[in-house]
C-alpha cells in the first residue's frame, strides 16, 4: 500500500480508473487526493496545498480526467515551471489518460516545435507544457483553446512570479471566459493569497500540510565544510555504499567547475540545467534513475517538482536562500514513505545563519560527519571514535598475552646478551721455534 486515508463512499470514481488505480498498487487516497476530489469534480476553483511527494499530480489528474470527452478537442491544460516537470507530468498523465481513450501532448521549450505542431493537428484532449512554448503556439494559432474546460498550474508559487505570471495570464486569456482554475503547491507565498485579484475568480483553499503524514523519515545533516573542500566532500559522499543524490547549486558556472573536478577524480556525474537541450536533460535524469551516475548537479529551477523514486539523498552544495526553497529541495527525497537524507554543506558561519533561517520550520538539524566510509550524526561519531580508541575486552586480552610473550622474549635475549658479554680467558700460543733458525744460531757459536 503506497497511499494513506480513504475517500468517501459517495465519491464514486470512474470504474475504469478505479480498476487501474488498484492495479497500480494503490488502495486509498492520500489526504490531498481525498480533500480535492469532490470540489474538482464539481468544477470548483481550487488552491491545493500539500507536502512534496504527497500525490498532488494524481490529486488533480483523476477527477479532471473524468470530466473530459474523448475526441472533443483540447479541454484540459497543465502548466509547469520547468521542462523536466512538464515532461514528468506528461508521462504520469498519459498513463492514466489512456485508460479513458484520451491523448496527452507535451509542449515544452527545447523540444522540436514542428513535431509538437504535428501532434496538435490530432486535437489532443490534454496539453502539458511550459508557459513560454504554449503561448508561442497559441499566438501562432497552432494551439486552440476555445474548448478549454480546466487549467492546472502545478508548482503555482514558482509559476506566478515576474515574467511567468504575465505569460500564464496571457495564455489563459486565450481560453473561454469561464474556465475551472486549479493551483497546486507545497508552499504558500504571498501571490497565492492574491489569486482572486490576478485571475478574477473565487477560490477554495484546501491545505493538508499539517495533517499529511505521507512523507518518510528524512534526516537533515549539517556537514561543516569550507568552500575549497566541498568538491572533495562530494567525492567522499559519492563513494558511500548505495549513495546517489541530487546536488543543488546556486549558479550554473559553479556546477560546470564542480563537474570538471569530479570527472577528474573519477566520480560519475551529470548536469541538469536550462542551457542543455531537452534530450540531454532527459538522459541525465534517466542516468540517475538507472544508477549510471552517482550525482546529478542541478539548480532550483531545473529540479523543481521532480519525482525520482526512492532517491536516497539531496545535497545542498550551496545552502538555499529561504525556507521555501529548502522545502522544495528536500522534497525530492523521502517521498511517499521512503527514507531519505538531506546533507547541507557550509562553513561555521553559513550553518549558523542557516539554522536561524529554518528556526520557524519543523526540521531536526543534526551535525553530520563522514567517518570511515559512513555518514553519521554526532552521537554515532562520538561512539565510533570511542570504540576505536578504547579496545574491547578481547583485544585487551590479546594485547596482554602479546606483552607476556614480549617480556619472555626480552628476558631470554637479555640472558643471552649477558652470556655473550663474558669474555673467555685468552691463552698464549706456544710457538715452536723453527729448527732452521735454531741451527743457524748454534753454528754461529761454533
């Protein structure tokens, strides 16, 4: 069972979707799926707030698909802030849409626009993409939204900022005057309180962040590391048993430099950033999922909303600028009950400031150490060092026996040395006088 909580008996799911739901290994709705199901099916405008990895994609996919009619033109549009997230959402929704004979087309920047236009000629019921590319196709009259019924803004807090807010509003304005609006996010920012003003709608907010407990146990480590040693720390982490991770940076330039050093040190890494072609980005994600690489170096924008099943760790090479950014980063691990770890690198000053930044958040931050090929917290570190310093009873006994043997050997050696020092009495050699000399002597006397 991968999802918690029951949905109400009166909320009858489409029979085909219900069978498929169970075939996928699900038994019950998660909190966000349960709470938004009826309002979305009833056509209400909804703001859904739930932790990362709690099933938000299916929360809007299932009830909204049930409202669509096969072969009736584009009726649903999903907008995502990044190409990776849009591609991920397309893959998830396509599987569920197929059950109801509905088609999904991905419209993202970085991909071949001519192929996208060819697919749009078949009038798919659902389009998923980034705001820039979809607005481009609408203005070129290749994407027609006159039959649009519902619009979803996934990672709404990220989408509704600066230029993307303008693009989203312009895009939606090409649809009917009355269209169902759905906003989903893991964090609530000021813009989400201003939705009625920006979109001219009444909205129902459904917030399950405090009641949702679908996230698994995630340990948050503070690893004190000066800047010059951070790449080497990544190398050590990459060599831990079963370790692979998303590594977050602030700047693409830093990513490039770190990747070159890690390649030189023999660590298998890849980069995920907005400057790459879509094919390269998809390959990098595939390599991480298939464990062909240990580290995927990325930025906040590129990795927003990514779902990498059972990802064991997230590393913050550069600490996040605010609590919301941290929430979205750490949400890549510990999803749907899995165990995870978040490793925050920084010097003493960085980590002290970081603790203050997260003082209002419910995170248990613990000092981390890399010790003899393991990542341990302070308590484990002290215990392991103590064990390595204080020998066990067995080792003490062995040491004692060794000392006895050494003492005995020393005694034997010392006795031998004493014996060797006794010098035997020297005897004078009696030399026989040569007869020849003796005779000579006698002759001279004569």
